[in-house]
């Protein structure tokens, strides 16, 4: 059975003291609530060690927002998958639209990152999604299929079993626009069918596919009620404990 997951992506927000306070707040809320889903917070690199020490990672998962496409070496400013894993984190967001758009990450780069993450026992939360132009001109299925195939289909079925997918319509990230629950369900079902073509129905049925793109407490329940939407990758709403837990409680 695939897991329902709500993961927070803090992006480039909060200082270490602010982040530590937020993490402790979320940790306490999760401990008190007994959620019906896995809850994860993905935090800036600077926060990983203090947050790992401050939370119960058995109840609240911890992830990084990125990792390098090299194992180690002369890559000033980069943070490797082994470094991330050594902090106590168990997850890493890869291929976020902001990384693809602003930092030129390609499928080739992402294949390297995924491989290194898996070698270091990190579960990748792998992001895919189309921009507004691709949604409007009707090529969105082709775009998302290509991202999945080029980024992940070099993996064995066993390796693929450690991937969490996050569908983010890029036109709905931070814009206040949200894909309708029907649009989200259609795309998630399509993604699952693409996985089934490659790895078979069982692997596809066991893959968690999260929705990212202006998911908030007011629309989470409607989105999560759809059969192929297994949770959310939450941006802005993950920066306030009350909002984040409001989305968690949608399950």
C-alpha cells in the first residue's frame, strides 16, 4: 500500500533560530495529533543538524531541499547526498521547478542526483510539472511524461520503489492559482499509467504521488479525496505550523 504524505518545502526562508522554533512547533503538533499520513519537513541545509537533534525523526520526517550531482570533491558551495544523509535527514527534494528554471537543472543532472541520493539511503521527492504555456497549448501530458522518463526510468523497479513523486503545475506555485481537484487527479492518474507502462501495475500502485501548487488548508481535503492524489508538497503554508497541520489534518 502506498503512503499518504504531507511534506513541507520551506525553500529559502527562516534563519536557523526561526527554523528551529518552527520545527519544534511542528514536532509537538505531530506528536499530539497522531496524523493519518507521513509528515515530512524539508529545510535549508543550514538547519538540518539542529533540526534533526530537536525533533523525533521517527514521527516527523526530515529532508533537504536539494543535493549535489557529484559524490564529493572540488565543487565549492555544493552539498553532497552523503553530507545530507550524515545529518540524520531521510529525504531530499530533487528537480523542483525553481531548480530547473533558475539553476538550469536538466534530466541528466537529476539522474545523477537521484542515483547519489539512493546510494546514501535518501528517499528522493522528485518534482515534475508543466508551465502555463504548456498547460494552455495542451502539451502538458507530453512534458510530464518526458520529465518522468528522462529523470527516473534508468532506475530498476526496486530502486524506483524508493521514489516519491510530486506533481507541481508550475503555473500554480506561489501564484494563488490551484489546479482544480479534477485537473490534479487527471494528471496523477496519467503519471501512474506512465509508471505502470514501464514497471507494471504493482509498482505504479505503490508509488506515492503528491500534489504541489498552492495547496492550503482550504483546498487540501478536496484534493486529497481524489484516488490518485496521495498528499501534498507544501510551500508557503508549511511556514506556519497551524496552516501546515491544517493540511495534515485533511487526511
